[in-house]
C-alpha cells in the first residue's frame, strides 16, 4: 500500500431521487468518523447536489459532481458549469468517464478543457481513462491509456497536477461483474505512474493518486488496495447501497 491517502468515491450515475440521495449520504456520513485513514466521497445527480451538500455540512465526506461543462456561462442549454458546482459545495468533479466518452462523444480535447475549467475554480478533477474490451484484446491497452492520460493533462502544470486524481477504469469491467485481476490493475497503474514521472518528474508522480474503477466490491477492494500504485477506487453499483459502500470503505486499508 502506498503512502498516498486513499480516496474512494461513489459514482451514483443516474440513480437516486433527492430524498433517496440524502438518506444514502446520511448513512455514509454517520460511519465516516472512524475511517480517518481515507477520503471518501459521493457523486449524486445534479438535482440532488444541493440537498446532499446541506446534509454533509460539517462532515469529511467529499461532494463530487459527475460531470461539468467546460465554459463558465453562456448559451449552453442543459449544461452545468464549474462555478455553479463550486457554489453548491462540490470539491471534486468527475471528468471524462467512459460513459461520457462512449454515449456523449467526449474526446480527449474536451476532457482536457474540463480538467482546466475544474482546476481554475479550485476543485479537483477526477480524470477517467480506460480501454474498451476490443482494445485490450488487440494489445492496445497501454497506447489507449497513454493517449487519454497525456491528452487529458495537456498544458496542466506540475503544481496543478499534484491535486488531480486519475481514475483508471477498464471499460470492459464497468457494470459487467468482471474485474481486472489485481495484477492487471497494478500493471496499468504502474504504467500510468511511469508516464506521470515522464511528464512531471518523480516527486509529482508519486504524489498523484490513481484510483481503480470497474466492478469494485467489498470482497475485492482489499486486494486492489494492497497494490503499490492503486490509491483508491471509483465505485459504481456497489456505492448505491450504504452497507456495501461502507464495507468497501472499511475494507480499503
């Protein structure tokens, strides 16, 4: 296990109405006091952010948004900007999730613009990267994640990079019940750490946290977290129930 502080965030995706979101956040908040070894967070839908933020006041639980637009304001119907997210209480924003890339056409360039926008407003981008099953089977995993990593971090200075969280999510393991073996996950995380070293030097690369995402559950989190370059998890389905998410937090170190 690394010396970097573990960060585990539940991505609720398009689930939970406002009352359900507040109830779930409350249950997680109530057990967080005894888990000082990590940072934990939740990412509700946009419409639940304000209510969840109020419930989390005074707690250590991170409030994250699932996405943002790259501009502060303008004629962009249906979008939500970084300053609005900061105003509601978000400290973290997920950018470049594979579902955004796959279903909404987000490119590395768009992800990069979002990273800069989130940083500009004093929040932490959780920048997602990961290969499709066809890309892994074709032996392209390293090329894909390198392109996404360098593209997403283009023109990000070293002092800014220290505050970014990278989330490696092999797309073939998201919501499928499949999970990369600990060796597979560590192999990619170690590769990413090496690329970060090339970009920013050893000190910065060792400070950047890299999460794993993809069918993370209470029974596999401890093995993943035992790897030297895995610093946390971005959790999907298992974050939608308090007992399973709390078990992940408790088993993380």
